C-alpha cells in the first residue's frame, strides 16, 4: 500500500512539474508571438518612412548625405529593373491583344464549319 501511495505522489509531483513547464512554454510562445507582431509593425513603419523619404528625395525636397549614395543607387537600379519588367509584361499583353484582334478580324467574314464531317445517313 505504501509503495502505491509513494508511486501516486511521485506521479502527482511529475504532473505538477509538467504543468509548470507547459505553462512556461505557453507564456514563452505568447511572448514570442507578440514580439513577432511588434517586429512586423516596426518593419512596416520603417518601410513607410523609407518610402516617404524616397519620395521627398525624388521631388528634390530632401538631400541625403553622400554616404548614402550607394543605397540611393541601389534603389534607383531596383526601380529601373521593376519598370523594365512592367514594360515587358505590358508589351506581351499588347502583343496578345493584337493577335486576338487579328484572329477575330479573320474569322468575322467566315462561316464556322465543324472540324469533322457529319456522318452520312443510310
């Protein structure tokens, strides 16, 4: 009987320790999640700040120190690449529209015929 009681107490003690660990892990996960959320807010605010500064630089309302010239150059290059990519997509879309218009124009005067002849009736 004593051994059973001792085993039961040991199990209860282990269960209490496990509960405590789960609680700590839960709290850590919650804090981690909150930290990630705060980091995302900070990243968004920095992105908005950077975009606002960039717009002011482009308009000539703000001059950045020469030490930031490499960063400014990389932003300019990225914008040029994005503009070239957008122009490429626009060209492909316009090409597709032109082809569709030509095909539509070719088919306007023609009567559509089935691809396979109708079977003969006996």
